[in-house]
């Protein structure tokens, strides 16, 4: 299904993601402490920048981690959730558009021509479920979602809206567990 170049790129990307996942597992407490420090120093603007940046750049550091750090640092939960939602939504849309406009040609070069129709059929049949699973895990990468040809409607319904719901739930934790 993939060309030789596509297989090499796929293997390299997989290795990069595995290494970054391992580093995240090892240093999650450290990262959360650092984010808490930065957010307590710079406030809502740091949360907005990190949230948008982490949705734009494909990696495993989730804006959810930054939102949790913001809540730990004492930011108002309503303001923190609203800022995280705004930052991640703008980051997702921007990343999707970059992938949609500039990544399509690159993806088409990685797919073997004889399997191109099968790839498109698979993406359109199962793509929305892949977007949903990625939205609730650490694998959410809107730049890739745009590059493989998934629609904006699917991005909103299965990517952005579930993440907004998750951020609201995270923002409710201080209210639920405070006694």
C-alpha cells in the first residue's frame, strides 16, 4: 500500500512517536511541574500558547496536561477551561488547514498509486472513528487528519467537540473534589 519511501517515513515516524511516548511516561511528573511553574508565572497567556501549540505540533504532550497544570497552579477553573478550549480549537483548525492544503501532496507521494483508491475508501469509512479515538487519547494530530483528506465536519464532530467535552470534565474536577 505504501511506496518504499512511504514505508521508510512511516517507520521513522513510528519510532519518533514511540520514543516521545516513552519520554513522556518517564518525565510526565517533571513536565507537569514545569508547566505549573510557567503557568503560575505567565498565567492565562501561557496556557493559551501551550494549548494551541501542542495541538498544532504532532507530539505526545497533550494540552490536557497543560490544563491540569493550570488548575494546579491556581488559575480559575472557568477561565482555564475556556482558554484551553480556545487555544486547542484554534491550534486544531490551523493545523488541519496546513495539513489539508500542504500535506495532501506529500501523503499522495507516500501511497502506492495502485492502492490509492483503497486508501481513500478506508479513510472515508473508518476515518471518523480514528479521529474520535485520537481525540480522547494522546494521539490527536489534526495536521495529519487534514493531510489524509478527512473533512472539516468530521474534525469538528469527532475531534474538536469531544475534546471540548473532556476539557470541561477536567475543569469540573476542582469543584467535584473540593470539600
